C-alpha cells in the first residue's frame, strides 16, 4: 500500500515537473511534425528539435599551458571548456603570438636574458589562466564578449597596480636616486622590455648643433599579460563556435552591433619577399621587408599565384648571380629608374628569415628594387600595374642617438629631414612603391608631417611601431599617432577583442586605414586572418610565403575568400 502511494506521488511530481517545463506540449508538436516529415534519422531530428530549448552554454573551465611558437620559443595557449547540454566539452583553443623582436645575430647573453624573461612571462600567464581567470570567468556565457573583456580588463588593472606597489616598496628599500633626465624612463613593470642605452633623448647633435626629438619611454609589458589577450580571443572563438558561425562573421557582428553587413572584403595581402634590414649581411639596413601588394582586381588566389611566380624568378636570378655575371635587368627607361653603375644582385642566397622571406645582403637602396623589377619583367609583368611594392623601413631600429641620425647603410647616416628627402627621391625613381611602413621614428612628428605633405598622395605612409600597444591607443582618444595614412595593428599581450573593435572604429572615423599585422614571434593560430576580415582591414601583413606558421594564415585567407564568393557576400 505504501509503495503504491509513493509511486503515485512520484508520478504526480513528474507530471508537475514536465508540465512546468512545457515538455508535453513541445513533445507533441515535435512528434506531429516529424511524423509528416518521416526523416531518415528520427532521433537526430528529435535531438535537433529539442536542442534549441536547452540552456545557453557557459564557461566551466579555462586551461592555460606553455607551448612553442613558430621559431621554437615558449608562448601561451588557452583552451576554453563549456557546459553544453549538461556535458563539459572542450570548445576551442588559441595560441597568442609573441611581440619580442627576433634578432638574427644577437649575442648569446642577450638571447639568454630574452629566453629567461619570456619563460617567466609565459609561466606567469599560465598561472593567471589556470587560477584567477579560471575562477573569474566561470559560469559566464562565452558569447558575452563585452562582459568577458570587462572582467579581463579589471583584473589586468589590478595586477598593474599590484606591480607598481611592489616596485615602489623596492625603490623605498633601496633608496635609489632617480635616473638622469636625459635618459628616457625604462620603467615600471617587472618583465618589461628595457629601453636601449642608446636612447639618449634630447642629446645635442655634434656639428649640426640641434636637438633630436626625445625618445618616448618604452612602455613596459607586465609579466603574464599575454593571458589577457589569449583569453579574450579564445572567448571570441568559443562564441563563434557555439553560434555555429565562422570567427570572421562573429567579429563582423560584434563590430556592427549584431547587424551583419551584406558584403565583406578580403584584405589585400602585403607579402614579404626580401629581408634586407638591420641584421642582414649586406650594407643596406633600411629595408626590413620588401613586400608585394597585388592589384585590387585580382582574386586572392590569382594574387598568390602571381607572387609565387615572382618569388621563383627572384630565386632564379639570385642563383644565376651566384654562378656567374648578373642577368640582364629590366630596361631602366621603361621602368622610369636611373642606373646606379653598381652590381645589382648579391652573390648568393643566404637563408629564410623568421618572417618567411629571403634574408639578403645589398649595398644600396636601389639594388633590391631593381632586382624586383627584373624578376617581374622576366615573366612579363610590370611593376606599378601588375604588381606593387611596399617597404617596411623599420626606421626606429636604425636611429643612432649619439649622432642623432639614422644609419641607412653601414657608415651612412641621415638626419630626419634628410630621410624625408631620400624617400621623396626614392618614390620618384620607383613609383611602384605604394606603401612605406615606419619610414621614421614616431617621435619625429614634424618629419612625419613633411613626408605626408610630400608623398601622401602617392603612397600610404603607415605607422607600425607607434601602434604596438593597442590597449593604450584605445584609451588615448587622440590616438597618439604621428600624422600618417593608417596603422599596422598587432594582437599582442593585454590586447582584448573589444580594444581591437574600438580602435579600428576610431581609425576609420579619422579616415585612417587599418592593417592587421603578424608579429615577429608568430604561431600557427590563424585567428588573425578572421579578425582582419571581420574588422574590414584594408591590408593584412603576414610575412612571406614560407614557414608553416605564416603559410597557414594565407591558406585561411584563401578559404575565407572562397566561402564568401560561394555565399555571394564577397565585395
């Protein structure tokens, strides 16, 4: 008798429970609909029918671990696990890129110090993810990007304040005197990069008797800060995965307040072909990257094929130059350039840079550009029509603060004003150059004004070094950029997806173009490509068509172009 009463009580409780969840009505509707459809996979359709009534997935666990980047150095990976339909599932992971400069000919002491600093920073980031951030983000929906980024930002601010207090206590204990005013502060946060001893801001230049612009203080990087950027990006990837849409579409929805644009654009690639910068074997130091930009009317697939043809021809010319006399160059009258009277090609191919392009030694500015002209001419292409050039000058790496000048080639120094004149002459001789990246230090603002006035209508003048810290730029409403055509943005350290969305909006509002760039220490994570497409970047700077961690991004870009074309949403 008691058992029967208990059974009836459980039946009544079950009926009340299911009725409160509206299960009988929904089950009846689903069964009636499926009977008419008679699907091949009945239970699959039932699962799909009821899955839309399930609770939204929430973050249940973050896992941080130390992994290796494309050059074998430690970096951070973040995995996100969510509760989905009552089960814990791994949704996605992301590997954040490194921002420290890779020196091709660095001293062993400098390399060891950099490795120790990097290891400490990555270990700290892993601890942040597995401990504090794991707790703070638990039970949050990964689709709530603004809320996730707000929590990450507050946590990072707290860590910065804690580090400042630690530094203050150390200074009080040591009673250390303040550094000389002529040296820019290196300060602040442990694990940060130290400004070079050569940054003698405000030093009087001998002979010219004039002051050079002081070097702005190097912003320190808080040890562990990569945990913020990696977690924010991982949350965005998780949100896209749960929403069953690609990351680039998810970013576009965030940018346009969930109002999806009718068309999306694939950014033009800036493909590195030659590396002949400060650490290259030749005298030329100015051209860290010589890049190719395809014309806009070509599809990305056609552009990559054309660039590969040029690259093969460049290698062929260099190999021929190593075996005998230099091959015949393109007709200089046709190209609008002037002969230099010097041998144009270096003797041999050296090696592939971490940027995915050839490291070559040249003696002057014209040699690599004439080589590019010759390669294009040999395969029936014309620079300035069928392909364009861009140069990453990385001038901030070349400043000699004792002389107050830039070392353009070994032993040849130019003042900021002379640099402007040099670029004007270079563009006059090589009009196929349509972009200069970091032609000057960010501190030489008057010269940035001058070069924009002289060349702004002929080529893009882009700031990369000045735009390294996205989170700082986003909070500084005047952007703190020199006068330029646009900025090369990199997703690094404490950068959050929300910062990137805000900053690109500011840039577009000021009629600056946006370029998303790949840093020196790149990983195989291809999220940068989706970010560039979703944000509507004009260009994307990924390095060369060598090295797996760079080629995988070009492959992702090709896949996105194909998908957009298939859906008739490619502009």
